[in-house]
């Protein structure tokens, strides 16, 4: 049987270019988190690329280590916290006013 469409096969990844759309974290904090916590990654040119299963494992380890859970963060209906802010809190970093 001949395939009708070419389908690329590869690992699902998240990079600093896609981190805001996929994880809710802006590129710079994403890179800082990856490097500070020594999350397994690769560099493709200037991009920092992490396999999604590695990223999910990292976040799960944080939760298991008692560094909080996204559901623990208080939510203000007028200004809900972003994923970036919740993850920063888990990592012990508070963001200043914007």
C-alpha cells in the first residue's frame, strides 16, 4: 500500500520559541529554568529545545518534591496568574510588578 501523505516522525518538543504557547512561560524564563535546573535539553542554533516528556517529568518532580502545585496558587478573578507566575512560585522566584 502506498501512503497518500508524507508524515514526518520525530520527538515532540518544546522550545523557547514555543514555550509561551505550549507551557505558558515566556522564552527567557523558560531558558533560565532549563539551565538552572539542568533539565536535559539540546541547542539548535540559538534555540533551547526540550522533549515534552522530559519537561512534564521535570514539572511532576517539582510537585512531588513539595514545591507546590498549580492548584495551590491563589487565583484572583480579575487578574488570574499565568502558568509562568505559578511555575516561578514553585521554583521560589517571585516576579516584581510589571
